[in-house]
């Protein structure tokens, strides 16, 4: 039986080997006119003697020598090993005029440095190859063709990734970034070698978002934002162009968007804002704007979030809690609640705060000397529903690792202030009833929400939202509005600085 299997396998293996040899040879055969084609395009007689057999070892050696300089050496090497080291980019696209260095050279229009894509080197090699007497020896011809092929392959991958995904992975530089953001995978990167028309492809990947186009125009025209120097304006445009390249944008027909530095919430339907309101967000590390994009030090490239900064995230609003109970976080209990209780024995009662020890309600918390109590979590604090409750009359719930949510607040005065980074991390909304009406729509559920919000109830009521609505809490400091006007906001969390410091070697 074993002998019979071997008899079957041997011919199969032989056929596979022959097929492999044939494929490799056919690839070479298809370039048998390589020299003739190059000569007809360049009129340089040196190219008449160029053959695939002469080119291959030169390209193999260059590929091995230059691996450390390539962004994706394994993908590039695997591709050329698989195609017999055929210079498809040069032969099928560059000398035909389908591909040149123009897009790489214009990277500055996106705030990026053309050096990232070896634009000058590629342009110089194309010019040299197309100039009749520039290349004088066969060895020089092989080297320049190989170098042009390799530089172009690397640049195409880098440029394609930059335009579609950005040059920075936000998840690697920000500590409180929890927005689902696509990054290029191996299959996506390798696909760059299978494009039929590169000009059509490169045109298609240019970002077309109106906000992006507005910022590009402002960068080109050297627009200067009020209160900012020309250099600071340029830098804020560049970092926000990068943000707009990240693949983290909502694609739902309806979603809630909170922009932290704009202190604003919008409900979008079919791409248009149908409801907007002021919000208050978490306190930031740069609320006094002491550090700017032109006034920071190298340590600021590392993200050090303040304890109360609102995280960037996306989730689904699944329900609301009307007349909520506030389970006071330990950090707030230690730093604020117990301090106030030590100053005023009736503080807890006046604020409707219950105290628990080992899960049991403490009957007379005013008898406790809070000035000497260890802040070790022995006591837990919960604020009952009511007018004093810090969450107001309603909170909007969505799953997230940071335990944040949107909520009402009794502290309405903060909404009249221009700087509204005042919370402990959650987002206070200026018009909670309006948001509830938009999410739930007219009907019995909203009627119940409205009724219960007006009543004094001593227990919370949970009401589910169906369908769930996506919520995005993001951070954008510069964008083009619906009129094409550039809007700029202060970098209250210093996140522009973190991004710019990590992009410095890649930008103009």
C-alpha cells in the first residue's frame, strides 16, 4: 500500500516541479524583449543588451542589501521572489507613463514630507533612465533599474498607507484612545502590486472629505488662525489632516458625536447634524494653554493624561437611567466627598449621599470624624436621585472600559462659559431632554422619560433604547465647517502636541 502511494505521489511532485519551472521560465520569456522595450522608450543603446537573466542577480543583491531601509521588507521580498524578480513597476507602469513621482512629490499638500517617499530619488532615476545618454554602462543600467523598482515599490506602499490610514497609529501614542481604528494588514499592503492603473488608483485614495479639503486649502494658502502665529496654524492644520486620515469615522446613518475640544455634541443623520448642544467634558492637563504646538518640550511626545480627562472612544448607547443613583468613584470620594464631610457634618445629608461600609448602609454618617478616617475604600458613597444629584435627572449609558457616560447636571452655569473642561471625566449635556427625544423619538418611552424627569422619585428607572445608537467621543482641534470655513479650538488636553511630536520627522 505504501509503495502504491509513493508511485502516485512521485508523478504529482514531478508535475508540480515542472509547472514551477515553466511558470518561472514563462515569466522570463515574457520579458525576453526587455531590452528592446527599454530602448524603444529611451533611445539609449545601452538598454538593448538588458535581459531578465542579467537583471535578476543585480535586483536580488540590492533587495538583500536594502532590506533594513524598507518599511515592509518581508512583503516586498515575498512578492518579487514569487514573480521571478520581474520589474513590473518599471516595465509596465513607469516607462509607459502610468506612474511617476508626482504624487510623492506633492505629499506636502497633505502636510507630509516628500522625503518619506523618496520622491526626489525616484524622480531623478526616472529622468536618468529616460535621458538618452545618461546611463553609460550595462552595469549602471541594471543597478538603476533595480533601484528604481525597489524605491517605487517601497514608496507606493508607504504613500498608499499614509493616504488611507495615516502615518501614525493613534492607539500607539495615546493612552486613552479606545476608538476602533483600521490599520493596513498584510493583504492590503500586498495588493499594491496588483493595481492595473496606478494613476487611477492614486487619484482614488486622495482624501475627499470636505473638512480635509478645507484644511488642505488653508495649508496651501498659508492661512493664519486668529490668535495663532503662522507656524502654529500650519502645525495645527497638519496634525488634524492626520486625524482625518485615520480610518475611525462613523459610517452609521445615525450617530452621536462629541468633540472634546469643541465642547459640543452633535447628532448626525445621513451625514448632517440634526441636533447640537453644548457639553462639559473632563478637566485637562493644558486648560491654561501654557503649552502650544510651538512651545513644548520633547517630553510632551509621551502622552500623560490628567486624571479626569474624557477618553476618546466609540460605543453604542443602549439605555438611559432616569433619576439615576451616582456611585461615587473612590478617587472622588477620597479627594472631595470625605474632605467636604470633614468640614461640614451635614454635607452628606444635604447632598443626598448615602454611606456604606462593607456593603451595609451607615445609619449616622454625620457622627463619623471624616478628618481621621483612612481613605482605603472601607467606605463607599452613593448619591440618591434628586435635584442635588451630580448626574442630574438622566444619564445615557453605553459600554466602555472607562466607566464614562453622557448625563444631565444640576450645575447649569458651566454651560455659559467658553472653557467647559470641568467634569471628572463624564460628558455633561446641555439639553438632555432634547437628546432623549432625538434618540427615542416621540412615543411612550420618551413620554415616560419626560414625566419621570419632572418628578421627584427616590429610585432610578432604566429604559432601553432600540435600536442602539452609536456614540463617538473624539478629539479634533481644527476642521472645515459646512461653509468651508476653518474652525480652530484650543488643545485643552495637549493631544495635538503629542501627535505633532511623534510626526515631526514625517512632516513639512
